[in-house]
């Protein structure tokens, strides 16, 4: 009794561990799809948390995973055709013969029961490997669907990260724009006071008021954009949009990238792109489809086996004398189908040629996207460096102006105007810095996450 209990406990524990192991493998597979190590180069805990939440909660990714599982089940369905099919039939028949007169001899009407309980086995001998090739074709199709899932992961995670970094950019831009609006309000009030003293015109007052109003409109527009992007980030990560305002993020000043972006990337890296791998899988499937179409010209060899019981009396159904056995093998060859098989073979060849052309075009576009991303990184990095340099120079100038203001050489109004100009340059600097990060993400997508 103890041994049975221990065996049952062992089975339960083993089953639990097996389930956990499968779950861990599935989770690792998800994270491998997007190369989590590359995203850690940003050193942003909030970003990594959103990546994990997106993988776990995003419905687009879940649907992609279910589509892959559906394709795997289709492979199993096709594989079943490689094995014999076994069926059990239960039959009952009531046979009644009519009364007849045959050459003066009368035959009375009779009624008879008939019972049958046979096992029927059907199998098509796959000596030409027709079904094996169909299974191989289905496997290649499933492989292409798996690469579609990887493409969805790369796309969704990249889009989510781009939204996240743009929210950080908008946080900083709103902060900067509010400072500009505050400065313009001060300028407007100073100009209004100068106008009362006859040192400024009504036009100057109106113009400074207009500039202040424009700054407030800009703040409103930026806050609207941020609210929309927060809703998008919430949807990506599976959070209700109503809780979008609570989403945490890093500060612009803390953004870093600790990885290394290569100046040149080998064209061979395109083989890691999911669209290239999908095209290769479909191309391989097209080759197998041609082979299947050729084998349609070969004969089919069906095998049928029947074994069971049949009797006219139910009480004798399972007697040895009531056993029934039959095995039959033959072949079937179509002689004329109106050119159907020839047309099918030509169609498969044409489909292969189309896929091959699409594959070559996809390969060229992949190389173009990599080169475009490298080009954008090169020029946007140069632009960002120039913006930083320009901002630092203007910052030094502002410090000098501030000293002149303290010494009474420069007016407060002039000092405010210089500060506004400095904040405008900071705005350009923010935009160029985030654009450079967006270029990194574009390169990451273009190489299939293999950076």
C-alpha cells in the first residue's frame, strides 16, 4: 500500500516538474526572440519591466503564439496520414425474402437477422513517400509561421520601446516649454510696464503677448501628445488606458546606451531577419510542393484489412466459427484527367518562381534597411553632437550674460531673452538625442535583433 502511495506521489511530482520545465522553456524562447541582452544596454529598469509585461500581456503576441501552435497541430494532422486508420463498425441487418413460386415449388417468406462486428484497417502504402513529402511541406509552412511570430515580437517590442522613449522626450520638452512660457510671460509683463513708461510700443506688447500665448499652446499640444502615447504604452503592456498616467518612466537626464553600435555590418547578418527566414521556409515548401505534384503521376496503392465477427444469431456472434477476415491490396492509376495533373505541376513551378523572386526582393530590401539605419545613425549622431556643442557654447554665453546682468551691464529683459534662446537650443538637443535612440532601434529591427 505504501509503495502505491509513494508511486502516486512520485508521478504527481514528476508531472508538476515536467510542466514547470516546459513553461520555463517557453518563457526562455520568448525572451530569446527579442534578444533581451541588447535592451539591457540602456540600463533602464522601467523599460525592461515594460518589455516583460508586453511579452506576458500583449494580445497581438499571444495571438501570434497561438497561430504558431495551430501550425504545429496542422503538422500533426498531416503526419497522421502516414499511419494506418483503424475503425470499428457495428452492423445489424434484418433480411426478409419474399414468398415465391419457382417451377411449381412454393417458397415461403422468411426473415433473418444478421450481425457483424468488424475492425476495418485502411492504409495507403507510401512507397513513393507522397505523404512523407506532404508532412515535410507542412513542417516548412509551420516554420514560416514561427518566423512570423518572431517578426511580431520584434515589431511590437520595438514599437513599445519607441513609444516609451518618446514619452520621456515629451516629459522633458514639456518641462522646457513651460520654462519658455514662464520667461515669455515675464517678458510680456516687462514690456507692458515699459509701454506705460513710453519705452515700448503697443505693437511690442501685443507681440510679446502673442509669443506667450504660442508657448502655452505648445505646452498644451505636447501634453496632448504625451497623453496619447501613454495610452498606447498602456495597451502594449496590457494595462487599461485609464491607468496610463500612473505609468512610471526614466528621466531624460538619466538616458544612456552602454552598448556599441558598429559602423559597418556584414550583409550576411540578414539571414537572422525573420522575414528572410520565412521566405526561405516558404521557398523550401514550394520545392517540396513541386515534388508532390510530380508524384501525383504515380499510382496509389491502397491496402484494406477487415477482421471481426459476423453471424445470423446474436448468441453465436463471438464464436470462433463466426470470425471473418479479409485483406486486400491493389493499385490505382489515373490514365486521363484532362491535363489536371500537368497543369497542377506547372502551377507549382510558377509559384516557386514567384517566391524566388519575392525572396530576392526581400533580401535586397533587408540590406537596404540595414544601410538606411546605419546612415541615419551616422548623420543623426553627427547632428546630435553639433546640437550638444551648440548648446554648451550658448550655455557659456548665458553664464557671461548672467554675470553682466549681476554687474548691471545687461538688463533683466535681455537676460531673459538669452535664457529663452538657451532653452530653445536645449529643445533641439532633446529631439536629436531621442532621434538617435530611435535610429538604434531601427538598426536593431533591421538585423532581426542580432546586435
